[in-house]
C-alpha cells in the first residue's frame, strides 16, 4: 500500500469534488495539504461557524509585517475541501509545504503572494504553464476550455474509480516534468524536498494510510525515489526569520489571475457557481445573469433565459463540447440578453464571472491589537468592510458621521487606504464629505505594519503623526500633515506638528515652498472651524507665512523665470489667492496687502506675461481693477513692442484655465477686440511659436463658448450693438450689475450653500 497522492489544480471546483470523492473512498488516517506548517495551529478555526471562505492564511515576518505572503482558499478550493473533510472525519490534517520562515527570509518587502506555487520568486528560466502545454497537446488553444471539458464537465457517475482522474493527471505531469524539469520554478526543488520530509514523518506515524493534497505539478517529484540525506542537503543553511500567522478575509476578485495572482483563475465567480450547483448549472447561471440585468433596469424575461440556454447548448454541440462552458454562455448572453452589446456583458463579467464576494474570519483568529480596535470601531460605527466599491456620504454635523470621518482620516494617515476621498455630488459645503470605500486583503498587512505605532487607531495615528513631523524635511510636508491631523482630530499630535511647522517656516526662504504651504494651512483652519478644533496656533503660523509671501513674491517673479518656472509660480499665485480669501475673515488688512502685491505683479514689465495676466484677472474678478484699467493693461501686453511669446503667455494667464475666461471675452467686446487685433498682427514666423500656447488657452473653453466667440469674431469690428455704443454691453447684458435683481437670488444661493440667512448682495 502507498499513500494517496491527489494532484489538483488550485481553486478548481472539479478537483475539489474529486478530492472529496477520493477521500471518501480511501478513508486515510491523516491528510497532508500544501501550505506552510506554521498554519497548523490555525487549522482548527476552519471549523468555526464564523469562518466563511474565501479566506487566506497570512504569514508575515514578526519584525517586518510588510514582508508577508498569502495562501488563499475559496469554498471550491480542493485544499479547503480536504481540510473540512479531515475535520468532519476526525483525522489529523497538517500543512506540508516549505515553512514560511524560510520563504519569507529570502523575500523582499511587498514581493507578491506566496501560494505554494512560487509566485513571488524570480527565475531566469522561462516558466512552463502545465495546463497550457496539456491543452495545446490535446488540440485546444484555450487552457480554461480544455480544463472545463476534461475535468469540470466530467460526469461524476461516468468513472467508477474516484482515483482514476488523479492517476491520469499525475502521469501527464510526470511526462511534463521529464520534458521540462522544474519548468522554470527553481524553488520547487527545495519545496518538494521539504514535502518529502513531511511525508516520511507521516509514514513513521501513520504508515502509508495517509493522503496528500497538493498541486498536480508536484506529484511526480513526491513519487520520485530519493534519499532523506539528499533532501536534507537541499534544505541545509536556508535563511530563516520568525513569522506570525493568521487568517484574513479574501475576495473572489483577488483569486482572479487578472489581479496578479500567479495561481489564479480567470473566472472565480463562475467556478463557485459550478461547485455549488448540483444540477442544471447552465440554467441556474443564466437565471443569475437575468436577475443582475433586471437589477440594472434592462428588460430580460424568462423567455430570454430559455432562448439563451438553447443557444449555449447549440454552440457547445457545434464545437464538440460535452456541456456549454463559460464561453458559450457569455456568447449566448451577448446575443440574446444584451442585444449584441459588450457594455452590459462587461458588467456581467465583473459582477458574476469574477465577483466581489468577501470572506469572513472568526473573532478567535489571532490579530494585532490595532486590528482588534479597528474591528470594534467598524462595528460600533456600522462600517462593514466590503469588497466592492461603494460611496459613503457623510454629514459632519452628525455625531456618527463625524466619527466615521475621523476613523477614515486616521487610517489614511497610517497608510491604510480603506477609504479614498471623492468629489461630492451634492453640497460643496465644508460639512460634507464623500468617500469611496473598498476593502482589499492587503489592508490586513497594512494594519499589522501600523501596529508598531500603537494598540488603538487613535494612539497609532497620533504617534505616526508626531514621528512624521519630526522626520519631515520640507515645509510643505509639515503643512500637509497639519491639515491631515485636523481632519483626523488628532489634537494630541498638533503641538508637535505645529512646533515643527513654525521651525521650518522660520528657516525656509524659498517663496515657492512658502506659497505651496499656505493653502494647506488655510484649509486646515477652515476644517478646524467645522470640526470644532482649536487651531489658533495654526492661524498665527498661517498669518506670518502670508506676510512673508507678500514681501518675497514680487522679487521672485521678476527674477528671469523660464516658462516652466513661470507656470509653477502662476499655480502658487492661484493657491495663495484662494488661501488669502479664507484667512482674510480674521485679518481684513491681509486682503488689501495681497491686492497690492497683485497690482505690482500686473504692472511690472519684468514679470513674465503669464503671471502678469493672471494677476490682472484675479484683481478683475475681485472687483479691484476697473474695466478701463484692465483694457489698458491688456493693450500694453499685446502691443507690437511686446514679444509674441510673452503676449501669448499674458492671454493664457488672463483668459486660460477653468476661471471663466471665455465667458468674460464673450461679454466684453473691448477685450475680445484687443485679442483679435493682436492675433491678426502676429508675424507668420512668430505665429507658429505662439500657436501651441493659444490652443492650450482656448481648448479649455466649453464648446458653446467657443462657438459664440467664433461668431463674434466672424462679425468683425462693429458687428455687435455693444461695439457701436461705448460703455454698453453685449446684447442681452446690462453694462453694470443690477443690485435689485442680484439681491433676489441671494436667499436661494445661501440655501444651496447651507449658509446662515442674511440679506443683501453686499453680504453675499
């Protein structure tokens, strides 16, 4: 008698059914499974009612949680079925692969997943895909189609011997190993040596009455006649680290090969369906598809399902397949239910063929204290981790929503990006936040890594913020950190962050870095008010920073900047302008000082045209530059004495971007006429140089604005009523603001912005 070797395809439902039948027939006294032996102590949790696949065994270096590997198991994985069979039969079950202590010792941080197939390893050899070779030998161009025909669609009653399929697959793999050796998987030789050592230990304990469940590729090597001394020699002097293991939730999407998983499958959702469906799998599958399409408001009836089943069966018969496979069902769905469109088909492939099923692990699974606190917070706030993307709208005026926001911001500061801030589709007020949530299995590793900072989310985020402040090298890093601390409600970390901010602000003389830092400080003060955070010290630092920018910016802009430097500084001018608007509520004099800086920039010839034009536009929008003065500045910038490139830069600064420059030109014929006159007078050679700048400026305008501008230019001088009457506006527009009509819309605007009620256009 010899041990039962069951060579399987990882995550193959056909292999899983065959393993269950083979174990029922052989009734072994013990079961050995491919996987790290450090997981043996956790196998008992597989029987816990709280354990729901897909899950993964996670092993990471104790002193470096980022050095980690996963061994995923789905409900249709042969290894999972073997574990559950052994537990139900009351026989020992153990892992038999190379210990994670050795495999992680030779792995760098973040190097993929170690599934027992060597996915994280590198090799100079070309790797062999056993299924692809066997499929090609059988005349198939699709390995998945070959596997479905040979294994998944094999009738359970057609073969009397449940071990026959394993014997046939083992012989095929033996032929491949003879032809290709290790197939480019050099580490497999070491792993297989350790597996044979575990088999020898099992033989001493159970005789030959044990079963082995492993990848079919390894079966020939485990059957090979080798000596214990030879295997021991391969395992001598292997590097080793201390590891910790646990179970973590996994997802069907991460089982997919498209997710970068080397031992993955293309259709985990389809395979889960095949494993769960005892009969009529095609009919049941197409019924699921119809249900999904109905949820998306597509008209799909039972007649569509019947016709799709018939078409799938016809396609399978024409192709000589025993049953319709995934390819036939998808083709039938496209033709019958999707009207030939690939758009709804892509939804089916994403939601059903792959799927977003997220597993669960019981509370008894070992975790770091930080993970336990995070789980407690998730439950108290009813924030359940989910594998699919979902948007979360928060109203920070509500206590529960504010707590959710604090948790998500603290996790982001720790590098745990469960939630990503997104643009809000509703109110743009500061009391609203929108998050896009999606739980990925790797976040369990990030939580373990962050565990070095503290045992709770609050303590860990506070310690991490203080460490980041001490280690920050640039002022912008500290200002961004201060903003994140306010958003995360880390009041205990703020003193250390503000000390670092004041120190670096006092020493930094680069006006670009100062200008880059100010907007984040202004936003921090704004959100601090919304969240009730005391940010008085932050306001002092911000005011000092703004004063230094007002003094240093004009000389910096006149220092012979090239085009790239001018574009960067123009962005900083925009940022500082927005920040001053937020800070001016506390210091009205700051707004006047900043306006004086803009007037200096707008009128100084040594400043690049891009910045001069932008300064003029900001003054005009604030009502601090009369229309006549605006026209004078534009006339100077576009005069024949000005260089074409500098003039084009002025136009881009004044009328470019998303600031409504096109609408301004539509309503002000005088400014449009100046640009038109300048453009028609640009020499031919210079025109080629400035054309890209002009295209970049006008490309940002909406199509309607561009059409209107084209029509106005087509009319030519005097083509509109506005141009024939000095001081008048374009048709349909008054020359000046009508205060009475403006006051009428103020209550509606305030309601939309959820601001406090007040009257008058001046207040608005």
